[in-house]
């Protein structure tokens, strides 16, 4: 049986609310006191009550600011370019989400990238173009030699 803290009526062990007053039944738990906490018993209306009193930490007062803190990073105003805060943004970088003006927005397919991430995109290989030009020249030279041979110049 669980005793209600508010009215003192005995309730079943599985009761969540008191059968008499309807207030929630709080289970009595004993937890170890945290450092800097002192438990004291004081007189109350329904009997003595145990309260926890916090003690201030003992030790030297810090005289300097905690280390590891840095100045906050300035934010770009909404709708403004990350690099040029006086210009309106027209696109957002697909990689980092920075807002970009028309000068800073580099289009790649259907996506826009900031200057930093645009440089990281692998460029298309143009070796096929060089091979095609060389084959075209070789084919043209072969055709020219064949025509000159047929015409009797060679």
C-alpha cells in the first residue's frame, strides 16, 4: 500500500492518483545527495519534511573568461550575398547553402555553386575532342592524297 503525501490515505501499490483526494501519488525515492547539497529536516504541517539546501561552490572565483571561447561568426543578412553583403542574392550554393549574388553564383547544369565549391567540381575531360581532331586531320590528309593520286598529280 502507498500512502498519499497530501491526505495520508492508503492506496494500492499500482495507484497513480490518490483514491481520496485525486492528487498524484509521488513514489518515495531515495537518491544520493549531489555534491554541494545538504539535506535538512524541518517541521511541517503534516510532520517533518526533508528539504535539500544548495551550498555555494567552494573555491577561488575565476578572474578571467573561460578559455576556448571565440567571437561569434557574423551572419549574412537574409537575402544578401555571402561575399558581397550589399548585393541581393539570386541563388544558393548547392554544396554549402551560402546565398550568392549574380557575380558569385556559378551555374553547373541546373545547380549553382559558390566560387569555393565550383573549383572543386571535376572538369570534363577533353581528350575525346583532341582525338577527334587528329583523326579528322588524318582522314582529310588520306583523302587528299587519294584524290591527287587519282588525278595523276602523284
